[in-house]
C-alpha cells in the first residue's frame, strides 16, 4: 500500500482491482490495495476476482478475506463467460489451464481499444478464439524458448498466439527466473522475426501507453 502511494502518479484515482487467480504472485497485493482504495481515498471499492480468490477452491485457500471483500461495495466473480461493466470499461473472462483450476484470462475493452491478457496457462488452441479482435495482447510468458513447464506458456508458443490473434502490439511479461537468466534481447529478436506485431518486453514500473492514448497503438 505504501509503495502504491509512492509510485502511482495518482493513487487516489484507483477505484477497482482485478486479479486472475489466487497464487501469491498475482493476488498478494489485492488486500492492501483494497484498503488503499476504501480507507485512504474513501472510494466505494470494487474487486473482480476468480472463484478461488473469493471463496477458495480445492486445496487452494481464498486470497481475499471476507473482511476485505466486505470493504468493497462491489465484488464480482470472474468465471468462464463472465462480462461486467465498470465505468467505461467492459471486463470479460475465460477459464485458463493452470494449477489454480479457476484461473481466468481477461479482456478489458473500451470504445477505442480491446486489450487481452493471456494470463498463467498451459498453451491450448481452444483459448485463442476468446481474444479475437484484440488490438493489444499482454502475454504472461514465464519461460524462455524451448524450456516449457506445466501450467505456463513458454516463448516458443508466443508466435502461435500472436499469428492467430494478430494484435498491433504485444507486451511480454511475467518472466520466470529461467527467462531472466536467458539472453532476453535474443528472445525478443527471435519473436520479432516470427510475427508482425510490435513486441515490447515489460519492465518494472513501466507505464503503457505512457503519455499517449491507446489509439496510438
């Protein structure tokens, strides 16, 4: 919460939080962000999260306490086929193939742009249709080329995703240790040669689209 207050340009404008699944690297900050929204800036608060985050599922415990859910005026469960409106944003989700079996892939859509989030998942062709028409794709690629691991997507599959969806821009993020230890410049060069989309490797504290509008991409 303190980091958010220091690093966000306008933390007081944060009104909602979205999380795809309950693993700590994706959900650990949700509760302090809810407190920032509701306590520090006195917003009603909204949270969009998968079933596991809200209720727990199988042996994965819930990641957002009942106390924090009750702080929010709006709590929505993301599941296969969900579609919600928040302000000028449409939020859609589909179920992915990950160790949290209720993990959700996401689309955030405005009047101008359609942004897809290929979240933690094992690659499958059946996931591609959901992202049809996305202008921007954010791919969670945890592993470098030719080093796959169960339940995640490696760089070798990125061309299959991007050639089918054909976004203007693709942002690669969620790098695992093996990816960070690889030659990341070479990984990007290889992907640049495979697809027409503009490729961006995400960096800490990166803002997108920065001081431009989504219409520029």
